[in-house]
């Protein structure tokens, strides 16, 4: 079986993705530079590692999740995934060209190594997103198309709790961007990964971050989201 799906990306370009359980069809598509998904069922003869992406136990290839197709298309073109957007901002994966912009943003914490070491930053992009599908992401202001901050979450030593991270450039503070971005990421985590418990490390005298977390908590409560944020204060 085989199926060709055209996947629409955020820049409106259409990317063909070939889906098949036939070795020759997959090899021909790979040779022509197409994005492919292998279907591996019980009697499959597809060699392990032939394709970057494969699915098992698929009864109808027309039912393949649109988000998965979108991910395959973006990864094939080495484009950052767009995770969420509002009227003012969108959140996407970092791309190599973001490093210079990040180094100019005084809001970012110097102890986060990926923001100060180019090689680590590139390695993070290549490995973190594809393996975990989550991490730290770029916050981009739509009107000017500029990177204004970073937001995301990472694992902790407790399997069901994830640590929130956020920062906004000083020129874009007090405008609600951090609250908006953090809420969007929490919603994304809840819908995509069923994550409902978060922690945030905040300096004891950081009144702005305290206020931010309270605003996000209120918005979650108002929208009847059963999501918890635990705050760890640092002196």
C-alpha cells in the first residue's frame, strides 16, 4: 500500500509525504529526496533503519495523525516546528540562526549553557527536539518578526513534574508577553503530553516572576484547567 499526502506548513508551502509498506516504493521516494513514512506491520520486510520515521499497527493509512505528518515534513526540510500561536506571538523551536539574537538578549540567564555556547546550541536543536519533542523554545513577536524571549519546560527528578522556564527581553516586558507565552506552553504540554504538574524556580525577591505565576495560575483556574504549578523559591 502507498499514499501520498501533501502537508501544509506554516509558511503555506506544501510538502509531499509518501507513506508505504513497500520497500521499493520507499527506496525510490528516498532516492528522489522525498519525505517518507514506513508502515511496519506483522509480515513487514522493511529493513530496520531504512526510514527516519515509521509507524506500526496501522489499519488505515488515511488515519495517520496530522500533527505527525506535520512533524515529518518539518524535520525533512530542517524547519523548526511551530508549536502554538496567538494574535501577538508564536512559539517555535529554535533554529541555528537564532544564536546571535539570543546572545544579544540580556534577559537570558547566563547559566543556561545553550544560550552562550554556539556548539551546544546547535547540538541542542539537532538532538533535543527530535528525541524528547519538548524543551526550550523561541518566543517570536509577530508584527516585527523578532525573537523576544524563550519559554519551555524540561524534566525533573520526579517523573510526573516538569520545570517551567521563561524569559523575555527587557524591551518587551510589562506587556503581557511572558504571561501569554507561559500559558500557551502549559496548554501545549497538557494537550500534547497530558502534563498537568509543573514547578518553577523563582528568586525570593523576584516580584515580577511571582506576579507572573499568579496570573498564569488564575488564567488556568478561570479556564477550568486541572493543572498545578509548584513554586520553589531561591534566596
